[in-house]
């Protein structure tokens, strides 16, 4: 639980601090080059979902954020997802979801400011919360699809994932 809360707090704090700094130093619409045309900071407001998708529908996105936050907390506390780093992954996603929810509740829009691309080929502008959500979901998806290390068996200090409630393991597969 501590890792979940710490990861969420760090992402939320970094997100809100970065958005505050952008608001203090860049006028709405103003752009500053960081690495030539490749990386720019641009102060924009987003009424849609991640990366500016599906603009509008503020009430829907607030409700979706709240449902997502409850689901993230529920999944992270579930004993089903206890692989190393699971709470950290869920915490990063949670911090991102909270960061964008704070914006939606506070100003009705999400502040985005990271602009990456070359010339007219640009990725949709995003923020630190979006990075947390994206990286956390990718990490969790990879870990769900490809668990690291050897399969854990009772002989190796783990539980037999195919064991019946009585602990006798799976019946042999007829051959």
C-alpha cells in the first residue's frame, strides 16, 4: 500500500507542479523550444481525453476518472495482482488519473504542455499525468503478458497456480 500511495503522490505532485510552472511562465498558446523543433513546451488546455482525444464531455470524463481511480485502487489491493512492482505500476497510473481529475474539477479542462514532433508531424500535446498513465499501463500490460523469472511452484517457494482448493494440483491431462 505504501508503494501505491508513494508512486501516486509523486506522479500527482510532479504533474501539478509542472502544470503550475507552465501556467506561471507561459501564456496560453505560447510555445518555447526545448530541443529545436523536436521538443517544445506549449501551454494548451484540453477538453478531451488523453492526448486530446474526444474533446468535450466534461461530466463524462470526470465520472470516468472517478470510476477508473476506484478500479485502480481495487485492482492494486486485490491479491490477484501481487507480482513485484505491481503496486508501483498501479500507483503511477493512479497518480496520473488523479492529476488530470484535479484539473477537470478545478478549471474544467486539462493543462497539456509537452509537444513532440518534427515540423507539421506532431504527437498530440500531453502532460506528466498522461506519461504516468501511459507508462504505468504499459508496464502492467507487459508484466501481465510476460511475467519475469521462472514459473513459481511449491518447490521454488511459490504456490502452484494450477492447484485445486485442496492443494493437490491439476489432474493429469489425458494423452
